[in-house]
C-alpha cells in the first residue's frame, strides 16, 4: 500500500510504502529504493494487519498536502498525480479523481469506473483513482478490523464531506482484475462485513443525506453484495447454508432500511434493468436474478 503526497506548489514529493507482513523479497527491494531516494522514499515493515491499517499507518507518516493510494499489484500513469493535483487546484476542489482501466488475465481491458457528477456517491468503494486534500481526510480513518469493504466506508465518508470533486475523464489508473485477493474467495460469511460498514455509514449520512445512504444500500448490498454471494460456489451443505443465511441477512437489512422499495428516490433513478434485478433480490429471488444476469452476460 502506497501513500503519495506530491504538492506541485513546492518541490516536495514523497512515496511511503507499507510492507504489510510480506514473506518474499519485498524488504530488500524497499531497502534499495530507500538508499536511492533518501528523504523522498520511506517504508515501514509491519505485521500483517490488513489494508485499512496499512493505509492509516502510511497517512500518519505522510507530510504532503495531497494524499493518494496505490495498491501493490496495480500501476498508474506517470503523470496521474500531477494531473489530479492540477485539476483540484484549478477548481479549488478538495478531492480529484480519474477514470480506471481494468486489465484481465487474458490480456483484455475494460473501463472500470465512469464518474457520474450527478451522483458522486457512485464513486465510493475505490480509493486508488482519487486524490484527497489532507484537510479533507484528516479525521477519517480506514476501519482496522480487517474488514472487507473498508474502502467503501472511507471513500463514502470522504465524498460526503467534500465540497467539490474535480474529475479528469482519462484512465490514469490501471487495475489488475482476476488476481487472487481477499475478495476473491468463497467465504460467504465474510461478506457480512458489508453490513458492518453500512452501519458505520448510517452514523455519517443519516438523517441528513438519506438519498445517498439509500443509494449505497441498494447498489452495494441489494445488488452487488447479494449477487456476489449468490455467485459463490457452495460445495458442502454448510457452505450452502452459509450462503443462504448471508443473502437472507443482507435482504433483511435492505428491507429494514428501505421498507418500500418503489418509493425510494434512489431506486426510481436506477435504470430499468437494474431495477428489475434489485426488485428480484428484494423479494428473495436472488437465484432467478443470477440466472437473468448470466443470460444477459452471454
């Protein structure tokens, strides 16, 4: 996990790498870079504590006015941070973001994020294509309980508190898709971390920003969360029971927060196709919605 602070208003830049419990040759590589770039490159080696804690440690070590994060298996265009800072300062924004290009193991690529200025909260969930003014995130931290979806919590709070977001319509961040990751397994119950994150976001968004809160509930829990669990392989009775239990708990959470789906303003703004899948999941028909999605993908 890297924290980059690259203020263009003065000749200072820094790269901070947190070696989060790696057991390969990372340490020697980091020592080499620290020797090559004294004063500009620093690292810390810590026991494995998850991405959230690593990013919090990196932020505590940083000094720059602008903060950006890059995951270890991705890469960025050389001028990404320069462009983001220039855009943010030109627009007096406290946050800037660019588009993302996903790279798949077969060599194909596809746009990963398309920013929607009319619905800024749609950009929540992925911090790495974003640049944050230090003052914006000074009092925001990633959850450190090794939660899945900690990115969604951090970015949603930052977006909610931001006054203005600058957008660059270029894919400057390159995201490797399909590699082994914490999110890429069949641990259905771990997806309940999403509900923990949503409960944290209730404290941030409610009661003043119910529309954005319902957007997050519908898109992250009702649509993506339930569909992700439904698609998991359940090769034992216990695994199948876990999958059904998690889907039920997610659905009940949504029904509790949005008791009348059709009356939700956020639901009404979704496309017809997304409404159909959301409604099926809301009614407990996640198996059928998965079949519809599978047919559509064909």
